C-alpha cells in the first residue's frame, strides 16, 4: 500500500507574520511613529518666527515714521510746548543788520526803509522744502492775526534765485514777498544758515521780529538740531512771538 504523506497532516497552517506597526486584527488603523506631528510642529514654529520678524519690522518702520514726523513737528531749545527753539545771534535787543535784496514780487526790499514799522523776517530753506512753503501759506491765511500781534510787514528770505522763487510762489499761491539771497550775505549776517538740515549752505526755519527802531524784539530758530523743525502751527507761532515780544518790552 502506498504510504500517505504526512506533510501538513494534523497541523494548522502557519500564520503570516503581521506587518510591522499594525495591530493584531484587521480593520484597526496602523499606529503612526510620530514623524508627521514633528513636521507639523516644526512648520508651526517657523510660522511663529516669521510672525515675530514681521512684527519687529513693522514696529521698526513705525518708529522710523515717528522720528521723521518729529523732525517736522518739534524744535530744539527754548520756547514752550512741543515747538521749542533756539535763539541765535544777533538776538533780542541787538540792532538788526541792514540789507537790500531782490524780491520775487519785483523790485528790492530794503530793511532800513521800513523804520517805523515792525517787520517779521522768515528765513527758510527754499523751494525744495515743501513744509516751508506750507508755513508761508499758513501765515498768509492768518495775516490778520499777525497784524493784531503788531506785525506790519512779513517777508521771507531764501538762497534760491528769483526765477525759482517766482515759480514756487505761483505753485503755492503765495503773495508774501520772498527775497533772494543766493550768496548767503544776509543769511550770514543773521546766522540764519546755522540752524538748518543742510549744514550752512541753506537757511533753516528762523523768525526774527525787527521793531520800529531797527532793533530785534524776538527771535526763534526752530530749524536747528536735533529736531530740524520746518513747520510751526500759526497759533503756536503767534503765541510764542507775542510772549517773546512782551518779555523783550518788559526787560
């Protein structure tokens, strides 16, 4: 009789080994090793770092804007409030140096010919300084306020040539005479070019009141370091000017 093979007889078929990482029965999801979560956490950390950089950049930009704004809206020494100023020489009580300069309105302006009047000299940076011309517009709009404060005439002085001054006056609609001092002769005489953003090559933002006798009654150099103010609100300018003139009269 042929013998029967006993291979596999009476044995249970061998079970296939379970795949690594799986549970022992069908239908239960495999267990993760944690790598995707680590990747997610790393990406979140990168995004958080980016947000911090953006915030720091935004704060730095805001600070820069604040500094630039302060440059236009504050002064340096003297005065009161936010718009402080320096007082250069010649100052209150000194004789105002006489001068004759050509005007953008035609003809010339001679300071000595104004005796008996109170004249406000406004030294400014010139045609490239938009806030300076905005200042001139503001003064022109409230000329009545300056007359009430005792000012008879207002003239501005810059180092620009007459042609450029006429063009700027037309652009800004100003009728206050602007005098051309291209060689800085008058600017040096009043040291008005010592209080600006451009070194001594241009004037800064200086106001000088010359009284009826030819003596200086008030002076404010707003444009000096460290703030280089190039615009002063007219109410502030008038208040400080009145206070300074009153102090000079009482001295």
